[in-house]
């Protein structure tokens, strides 16, 4: 059997051929507790919880969920930031036989209601914060949601923060009523007889997490991720960080957890990776630039998974050279394409390798990754991770597999690929045409197995008969010294059909420029058909919950402008 093209690019000591566990996902934590009992599993604002402590709390919470009626197949929602509540509830739900449904605190009420009804979520775990609780309280009775388990942030803080928080942040704290629709977290974990974990007869088929897609385009769909899918995702990352020499040493690493755990990238690259390797996750409820830099320096963070906007923020920090970031061993960028300029500047500034990765909700996150050791190619999303097969198919004929260097839709097969979409057999059948998952991303694979992502199929601009890819334009604009962030969308063009419009956020103190100046700067970097015809400079650009730039809001704005303009002309 001939080797796949990417195998020759694999780092020393890492094999593409690998076996993946077929076990209940909660056993990953049980294994870690047995091996790393006294080692810290997470650090939350200075309070460190050991693996043994978290394991005991998970067992108590599992018994609590059982008392609430959670049985095999019950869907339980998590509406939480990065606190120990999330880790404990996640594994407790699985031990009780339930399925975790992740919810984003940044979702609007309409989206939350849709997910509750679509996923059949009757129980939700949240916190008594005004930024969280009122949103869910409003959906009690208005949707099928019947019970809220409400935690208190102070109960996870170290002394004296645990005493001071309710006093200092009184205005931020909600006061849930005491009734039969509310259960306090402290009551959920208040003892009781430990339960036997619900057996998982077929980890390949049994859903562990219902993870909704969304963020940049379309109506959210629930990706059914099985126990085996998520085990495989963790194992793929673990293998990738092994090699010769070993990148991640079991039981020794510290991971910066600024990405939200409710997002699939953080769920696998941070939480499951931490637990699978005995690492300590330093939890941040949100990305605060100064707090993140301080923790990297003070707590000797070794692994930092982030999104491009985070790395851009770090390199644009005026006094960043005064901070010692030398503890970083490896940084992984995902969630969105990593501009070459940002990658090169970050590596030059920190001395740490910043690797780009690519994956999706439907692939439990891992797909391709930049080799940590050995061959790398600037601009590539990396090579397929262990056990994963990437194929490029014709955009117009999804059953036709293209050759190396030919551009088409990226398709993926592997143990981490979802079971399908929840209650959506039509979308599932379309996504798995030909027995491979169709990602909607456009790209190609070179002779060495490196995958280059050109753009999203839905984002592609058809201009004067040419395919124009927003990422190509964005990468060119990022070379402008005044640009901090940029996103490009297609807008109607009477002559070309469509043309590109750029939305730009400037660096602090940078001088604004107009479209003519931008086009002049880009003249030797892009083809004439690729040059933007319009641009806007904005104080900020819309982002998804994990901080990646989002296009859908801008597309909607432009559509609304066209409707308004048409109405004005016909009035």
C-alpha cells in the first residue's frame, strides 16, 4: 500500500498510523485522576484544584444530576464561562448517562431558544451572574427548559476573593428565586451516594456532546460528537505533541485557557488535551490581554491555543518587549486563517513556534496541523493529523476527487468526524456525499501533503468570471503597516457581478487612509480583479464567541443598506 503524500512530512517520532480508544469519554478523567491525583488540574483566579479534587466533585455532581432525573440520553445544557463548574458538570453529565449541549453566552435570545428546542434541553447549568442568569431565566417556561442549576462564582474562588467578590461585585450578581425550577450548585454536589457511571455500549455511536455550528454563516446545526470522536480528537493532539524530542511532557505542562470551553476548539485543544496529558489549565473567564500576558509570564505557561486576533493583540501591545514570554513552548492558532504577517511577527517577538491548524465543529476540531518539529510551510494549514485523511473534490462534482495542487472543496475522513447532524438527515446526507465529510472550505494539497486553505466556499466572490478569495485579499491588506484587523466580503457590482469590500480596524495611533491609497498599496500584491472597490475603517470588527472575525454581520449590514437604498429610490 502506497504511503499518503503527507506521511513524508511527519515530524520525527510521530506516525500517521494510530489506534484510537473506543471508551466512554468520562474514563479519560478517571484515568487522569488515578495517575495525577495530587497534581493541579486547573487554576482559577489563583485557586488550584487537583485532579483528585475535581474527580471527587464530578462524582458528587453525577449523583446530583441523577437526582434531577438525568438518565441515559438526557440532554443537559452548559451555559458557562471558563470556570471549574464547566469541567465538573461536563464529566458529571456523561457519568450520569447524559449528553452535554454547549451554549454560548454571546448568543442572542432567539438563538438560545432555537437551540433549547432543537436539542431538547430540559436542564441548564449556569451561574448567578447578571451577564448569564437573566438570559436563561427568561427562557424558563417560554421554552421547554424546566430546570436551572445555578452556580456561584465565589464558591470557586480562593480566600479572600471568595469573601470579597459578593461584596465588591454586588451589582454583577443575580439573585435567583428559591423554587422548584432552580437548583443551587452547592446542593447539586452536596453528597449522596456515588453512582455507577452509566455504561456506554458503543462509544463509536453514542453521542457525548451536541455541539452547535455557527458563528460566521447559516442557521446553527447540532453536530453529534460521540465518545469515540472526542477520544480520537484528544489522542490526535496528544500524538502531535509527542515526537522526538517530545514537545508536551505528560504531567508537566501549563495551558492558557482563554478560549471558551463551550467552543469545540477549546473543548478539545484545552480541556481534553489537559486532562489526557495531566496538564494544568489556567482558566480565564474571558480574554483579557493584560491578564493573559501576565499569566504567561508569572505562571510559566508552556502551551497557548488561541485565535489570530489574540496573537495580533499581543504583537501590537506597545510594551510587549518588556515581558518575558520565554516559557512558551508551542502556540496553536485555529478558528480562522492565520495571516502570515501575524505568524512571522509573533515568532520573531517570542521565539516560540506559532503553528496554524484547521478543523471544524464537525471534526471535533482536529483536521490539519503544522508540524511542531521539522518541515513547515508558511501559509499552510498544516498536514492531516494522525488517522485523518484529506481529499480535495471538484466544487461542481462532489464525487470527483482531484489531484495534488488542484483547487477544490476540502473533504475529510477520520475517527474524529461527527456521527451526523442532530434531527437533520438531509443536511447529514449532503455533508457526507461520497462517504467523506464535505467541509465547505476551498483549498488544495501540495506534493508534500500540506493543505492550503484558500477560503470558504460560501465566502468566495465571483467577480467578472473569476473566483476571488477573500482570504487572499485579507493576507495582502495585513501587510499594510497601519492595519490591525481586516475582513473582506463580496458586494454586488453592476459591472463585475460582485466585487470585494474591505472592513479595516487600524492599529492604535495609525493614520487613516482611503480606498485609492489602499488600492495603490495592493497594486503589486493582487490581481486587478482582486482589488477591493470599497472599504470602511471601523473602531472594531464583529467577532464570534472565540474571537475570530465574523462576516455574517457585515453581509447583513450591506444587504440592509441595499434594501434601504432601493426603497428610497422607489419612494
